[in-house]
């Protein structure tokens, strides 16, 4: 059963419904489900679905010709087209009498052995963009190629796309459908570790504990995901050892350029270049604190964080302990290197889920007020894991607690940090404390007494 991607499917369907030729690009990192999305879209339509190979151009055009000629009477006379131009013109001509959907999966494999393929496509599209009913979809996992070569301003196809869809990881709420057989506690844990990557989440076994699933999929040296990060980085990046050093530093808390430089001994200017590459690959993102309307932005307060949770998990737990893995069996490794801190690790990642949940409730008008922004904020002295505002006079503050409820000291700490941060005794503040377990009677009584406190149970 196909789950999620409703917006993307609706966009594809709307383009398919138009009675004109369509040139669509769908791209995103590996494992995000591009192929599954397009198979779902194409399943009830006349279509050709060609999966590009890493092969020479002559073999590629031969395989492509076999795909589009299969079942066509023309195959009695033509077994393969001489070049891509003839192949594409054949499909355009066929589309004059009927709707045709053509999907080329992993288009960069074709382009790497045919440097003029984009110019060929441009010529054909410009000459035939007002004839026929061909919907042409190009996909790719190489973000640098898709964004710079195919979609960039210097591309022959620049400005000719009728739609461009970039797939990101699924949100927590979207992954809950994939993980519907797991407890809420496990859903939070697995999302905190693997993120919204469908391929990873589908590999989890509901019969196994968190420990057993991680050992089976990641810790065991022969498991399916043990070398995943190495392979992805070596495929997309040069100088992987330098990137490894930077990501290791960030995983252990060095989240500013100054701290990364101090930890790795790399020059700050060079670090900037590496960070840009990692952000283009969606491995990292640059985060700035959410500021009240009257606050002045401070670029020095920005941080570089992992956009993909599995990268963070791998660099936090696996990379620093690879030597230990040679000495310990998988159970021993988990018990000594992962188990002691995994609950705190998940709780920290739970803050992002909590922000997503509060934004969902806010969009449904299910909070005490309608907030303009909900995220988190920090300065040199403190961090507020959850922070939002209506305006300069009314804010929201809070924190998430995984598999437990907050103590009174933790509640008071958030109140204190909020007062220090705003430095405004007249500001009105509502506090949201999010958990995945039932609250105690004492906390229930507290929120009845203090009308500014809300204990919200994630569902």
C-alpha cells in the first residue's frame, strides 16, 4: 500500500489532466521513494517507465528503444533508434493521437555519457511544445546534477519545466502510517533515529525491540545499513575524510563554524565550502533562532544541524566507536555504547516532533491562540526548545519529554529561561509541555490552577 506524498501526487495529476505537453522534474536523495511515487502515479495510465543504467550511450539508447517499442507495430521494422532525438520524436508523434506518459528514472546516468542530451531535449521541446499530449518526467538522485546542470540557469532546459518537484523526507505524522503497527514510543524513537526515509522505516520489524532492530539493521557489520552512510558520501562527495571530520564534530556538538574549526583544525574559509556542499545534499541545514518581531537578527547565532536524522545517529554513535565494534559483539556494543544515552538522545530529537505537532494544532486552530510562528530559539546563554509568538506581547514556550512527564523543577526552569530570554515582565506567556505518556494527577491539577500551562499528549 502506498502511503503519503498526497501533495506530490495531486501536482502530478493536475499536470497530467492538462491537454498540453508537460515537462516535469522529480528529484531528491536516494531512499525517499521517488520510484514508488511515480509507479503509484503511473499505475492506471498508458506509460513507459525507463530505468536508466550506468552504461555506455549506445547501450542506453538500445535499452530505451526496446522499452518504448514494446508492443508497438513499428517494432517489426525498427528494433532500435539511431539516437535520442529520433526516439523522442517518435514518442511526440505518437502522443498526437493519445496521451502518453514517459518517465525516465535516474536521468543523470544518461547524461553522464551523453554531454549533449540536454541540448537535444531543448531542441525537440522548443520545436514541439505546442503539439501532442506527451507528459515527460525526468527523475534523479544526484542533487548537484539536478539543481546545477538540469535546473540551473545555464541549462539548455532552463525555464522549460512545467513543474519541478523536490522530494524531502516524510514528516513524523506522515511516517506514523508506515509505523502504524508500532507503539507511539517506538514511532518517536525510530523517527528520531531514521527520520522520514521510507526505505529505512520499511526495514523495521515490529516483532523486534529497539535494540534488536538497530543491531539487525545498523550495528551488525554485515547489516543492510551499516555501510549506508559511507556509500552515500563516497558517491556524492570528494574528499570524504574531510566531510567525515566535519560531520563528526557537528554530531558531538560543534555546530558553529568557529567550533567546527576548533574541533577539526580546518580553516574557517574551507569549512564554508564543505558546509555548502553538505547543505546542497540535504545532509545539513543552517538554522537561525526564531526571533520576536522587535529583535534584530544576529548571523553569529546561526547553527549547522543535521537535516537527516540517520546521518546524525551514525556520526554520534557509530563513527566514534568503530574500534570498539571490532572488539565487541553487537549486543555488547549496544549495551555499552548506545543504551546508556539513547533515551536522552531520542528526547532531544523529540523536540523537532513536538514543534511539528504544535504547528499542526496551530494550523487547525487548536491552540490557545493563533501563533504566527512556532519553532525554537537560543542565544549565548540559553536555549528554549519550543518557542513561538503571536506578537511582541504574547509568546509560547515549552519542551518535550520522552516516555516521561516533566518534573516541577524542569517546568520552573523553562519558565525561568523564558523570563531571562524575553527580559520583559509584561509579556504574556503560555507554556506547552509535550509528552507521549499520560500526565500525573499532580500535573493535571497544576494546569487547572495555572491557566498558562498546557500539558499536551502527542497522538
